């Protein structure tokens, strides 16, 4: 029995399901979750000391690679001065200035402690600003475990969504509409029928929680146009894409300006952090200057700020994202070439440092097409690669990530392992 198996059995006693976040349980792929004990660069080691090439990257924030020496030094220096004050610090100001400089859409920003907190607060702010209640989201997009956003689609475009989790009253979701990602006609129909009731549209500008699904430019332009015409707030949830797909996030990559942006992951450099920000006139509605209440004792935590500032400065340096994108392309194109040469229905897509792998002939453009992927084939591939020391996300419905620490050696080793799998499967 491996140490991971032993630790998992012990964890089941006092931790529900043995894990503190559901995807860690390997419920989608089967088997026992791997317990990790350390990481450096592009590698991560399990409890038995086995190394893996890591394409999860703590679900996005490790854009520089694990245990970057500059980030670790910044964290240690900040920690020596105290872990938390519950009061303002100059590091909060430095982070706010940096974010507003990197994102022209952001006049002001409020720091929080998680991506979920950021999206929850942005939704409340949009409702307070517009005086409206209805929220539009898209099927397959995940915005944290917020009650009003854990919603599955209703029976039609104009039918409010239903809770997708137990413990959420239907009244909580009766103001949430769930539409199809990349479905422009459905979006236009919805705004035509109830545009004056819509407070906000929240969207992952590149979906990363139903595997990776890239947006069409027609879809993004329609979002911006319709929100402007009807006075709704356009919220880009860039918790995952923020500084992952470009130095100015997805909004810079695609040239679309949202009204509000939510951030997380990368801006903490591996520490728990989030943020939401946007137009000054909207942000001025948040307490203490406005009537929309939001607070957090650990918001702007100095240790997280120190980690995030160093990470952002390094990740937005000239050439960093071009190199990151090239690595993702090399990985995905290599995997597609190998799989198709052995007769597999397989495709892949990369956007910046994010990528998706699909056991399907072409990359999906919607939730329905994601559901057409061969999950059984992915699970077999996942476990083989895990055995070969390559750690992909343990689900057919999650995006992957490369980091600045991944080099030709790691990618070549990954492709060699994939060749062994596809040649034998």
C-alpha cells in the first residue's frame, strides 16, 4: 500500500470524503488521490517521494513554477513582520496600483481572500449598482461555490435555473438565468425579452471548468454590446484566466473591456487571495463609500500580497507570456499528433498558458459538446500518464496549465509517455 493510500484512509475518518475540495477525491477518474509533500519548478513529489511533471499547478496560481525562489523570499520576509494585522498595509496599496496599471478596465479594486468571495461580491455590487436582480451565467462555467451561481440550466432560454447542489433553496436561484456558452442567438433572445431586468452577465472569458472552451469573438462582442445597450454590468470572471492567458488577462487578449473583473489564483502566487474591480462609478457603490456591504478580516493579507506582487511582476515581464504560450502549443500539438497517428479521436486546445485535452475529434465550443467527449478514454489515459510520472488534472472536465518552469525536457518526457500509451492502447 502506498503512503497516499494510507493517508487517504486515515483522512476519511475526520475529513468528509477524505479531501477538502471535491475534485481532489479522484471521483471523476477513479482510484485513490495522490497526496503530495513538496514541489519545485515543474515537478511535484508525492508522499512516497515519486516525482511527477505537474500540469495542474495548484489549479492555476503556480505560473512561475513551484517554490519560485523570489516568491519564497518575499513570503518569508513578509511573515517575519507578522502574518496578519486586520488593518491597512502598504502592500495592499502596491497590489492595487499594480492591478489597475495592468488592467486598464480597472479604476478601483477591492482585495478579498478567494475567487469565490470575489465573484459573490461582484454579483452583489452589480445588483446594488443597477437596482436589478437577474443574473445571467453560462452552462459549464463555474464561479465558485456561491449559492446563486451553483445553478444548472432550466428548460429553456427564458427559464430560470435550478440549484445544482443540495442545500440551496430554489428561491436563491430564481433570479439566475443559465444560457449556452457561445450561443449568441440565445443571448440576444434573452436580452430582448428581459434586458431591463438583468443586473449583470458573469462569464469565464475562456471557460476552464468544463475543460477548456474558447469563446468565439462574436460571442464576446455580443456580450459587450448587449450589456451596454441594456445597462447591465458585464463581469469577466478571470479568476482562472487572469494573467494566465496574457499579461493583461483575457480581456486584453481579446480586446473586450468588462465593467467588473474578478481575479484570484495568480495574484496570490500560491497564497489564498482574490480581488474584484472595475469602473470607478460602480466601485464607489461598495462600503464604506457606498451602500453595498462587503468586508473581510483577512482581505489584503500581507503575506499573500508579498507573494502576489512578486509573481505578477515576473509573470508580466516582456516575453514571459509568449514563451508560456509556445510551451502550451508544443505540448498540445505534440499530443494531438501522437494520438491521431495511432487512430485516436483526440484533440487539444491552448490559450496562453492554459490548455484542454479532449477525446473528441475537434475541440468543443459548448457544454453540450464537452459532454460528448469520451470520459472513459480520458480516465485510462490519465491513470497511465500518472503511472509514468505525469500529473494532469484528475478530471476530463478541467483545464490544464503549463508554467514558466516547464521546459523542453519536461514536455518531451510527457510526449514520450503519451507515445507509449497511444501505441499500446
